C-alpha cells in the first residue's frame, strides 16, 4: 500500500518466506500520517488484508490488519476521532518517531494516547539517532507504560553498528517487548525473524527471547494485557544533559 510489496505476487512470496521461517501470524502495517502516500482508511486496510489472506489460503501464514502511525502533535486528536487502525482491531498501535530525533512533546502525547484507550508500541527506537546517543529516553517512556518493538535485523547486526549497539543495550535494560521483521520486500528487509530471535537469545536468554516473538505478540493480536519486567535504570551522564523531553538529567 506504500513502500511494501509492490504486487500480489511479491506479497505471496514474502508470506511464503515468513511461514518457512516459522512465523504463523503477521500484522500488515502500512504507514499512516507520514506523507509517503494517501492514508488508507481502516476499511481499506481490512479489505486488502482480506484479499491477501484469500490468496494465501487457509494453510499458510495468517495475516491481520494494522498500521504504523507517525508520532505528531495531531496524534491524540486522530485517536479521539477513531482515525487510527490498531493492531487486529484491538487496543495496541504501532507508533513511529522521526529518524533524527524525539519530538519534545512525544512523552506527553503517549500518555494522552493511553488515556484514549490506545496502548502505543514504539517501533524501531534503536534506529533513532537521538535514542542511539541517549537510550535512557526509551527507559523513561517504558516506565510511563509505552511498549517497544525492535527490528530483528537490528539485533542481528544488519542495520549497522549503531542500531546493533542500541538494540543490545535496550534488551539488557528490559526496554524491549517485541521483535519484528519490519519487512518491506522479499530481498529488502525480508520477513525473517529467526536470526534476530537467536541473536536476542544470546543476550537475554532463550526464554526471554521467546516472549518477544511468541507470548507478547500473541497477547497484542488477542487484545490481552502485557505485564513487562521492570526497567533496569540507565546511569545518566554526569553534569547537566538536556533530553528532547526538556528536563535536566544528573548523575
């Protein structure tokens, strides 16, 4: 629908790759409110996902509707007006930051989203430049009740050194709740989760890694609550260091 599969044949090839990798369910998440394309309505996303499921058949990958929404000051109003497509129509929604930075109002927007009954899942924080420099920003958001999703390819080192280092750090501080493919094409970001899962298991253990690819995602698509482990706090820099949240950090 935007920068994902360019044809039904390509989408079916991606579904086959995902299923062969052991993925049983996948949420289709076209972008909303980021200017890449005309934003589709929830009904259009559901219709297109239904067409894809019919083409896949009943014995392969199960696909579900969703979206990935750019974080802006208008996000809360969009939630109030029911313009957002949540994951499988439940209470969770993927939210995306701009790549270079964390907007100053983001923390407050996330809190207001939760008051609207929407549980935000922050996607690929490890690829945000400001978070790479200041990963405790994510720890603060998680403490507020925001969940996070790291791209499996980042943990496997396929998005570069900075993303890998940040992903590893967030994992060690209990700041990651999901791994995802963030797949775009069969060759560009293929729908493979196993490499990232295995790399994650090497950092936090097999059982903790399984939660990120099985238990927690299943809770999301079922609309069930998730009780994450307590964040392991970061030691923040000495002296005064201002974050994009606008407050001072001290050792």
